[in-house]
């Protein structure tokens, strides 16, 4: 989960409950995925990849 305008509309108690389900323990910020985006933009040989910025949520 990444904090976006959509999540900013959710009340804080619900955000805290959501963060508690993420192994990293917090809802990410755009700065948390900036490095991955930079890599994708620079890697000319990279095609058709899925990068899932979810703080380990899908590992559960």
C-alpha cells in the first residue's frame, strides 16, 4: 500500500488497522518506491515486469 490521494480520504483508525496487516508495519510513501521507478525507467532491457510495492502484504 502506498499513501495516495485515495488513501488520504480514509480515517486514521482504518489506516492504522490497514498498516497493522502489512509486514513492514506502515503504509508506504511515494519515496519508498521512487528507487524502483527510477530503475524501471533506466533499464532499457527490462520488459513486461510487475513490481508490487506492498510492504510484504502479499507474502501473508
